[in-house]
C-alpha cells in the first residue's frame, strides 16, 4: 500500500510533463493486483488493512520513499523548479494519509486526464 500511496501522490503533485508517471500507473496496478491476491488467500486481512493505523503506516512508508526519491540526483531539476533547490524532508508532507482505503484500491486520477486528452485529439481531427 505504501507504493500505491507514494505513486498516487506523485501523480497528483509532481508530474511535470505528460510523459512522466506512466511507470507509476503500472506499479499501482501491479500492487493492487498483488493486494487483491493476498485478500483472496487471507480475507481477514482486507478488514484489517482498512483500519486507519494500517493506512497511516503505509503513508509513513510512502513519505520515506518520497523523500528518497527527491534525493535522487535525476530529480534535481524537479526539486530546483518546484522547491527552489531545497530537498524535501518528512516534515514537508502531510502527516496523515491523504487517501482512504477505497482510494488506495480504486482511485485512478489518470483516467480523467486521458479522457480529456482523447477528446481534444478527437476535436482536433474533426475540426480540420
């Protein structure tokens, strides 16, 4: 769940171009499939993972992953452009998980963007 919350947050807050984030979609979908398989094998885990403390623990792991991501030199331009070169710390992120269990398992913020882009392309073709 940490990977999912990390990549949802990146998608919503740190996409700086249209080609960024496609790997995040893949990792979210793979993680969701793996979690669903675990739920099939251990149905009682599904109820447990919906508890706030479990989501919060996943979010805290996601924050650590986000901080490490920003420390990676390949993200230096993103840090410079958005944060005036200041590396983010754990204190710079929301302290409470911004997602519900349902969002972690189902939310797809990219769908709306892709639909809007497809409509623009379609209008562009029909307007000619």
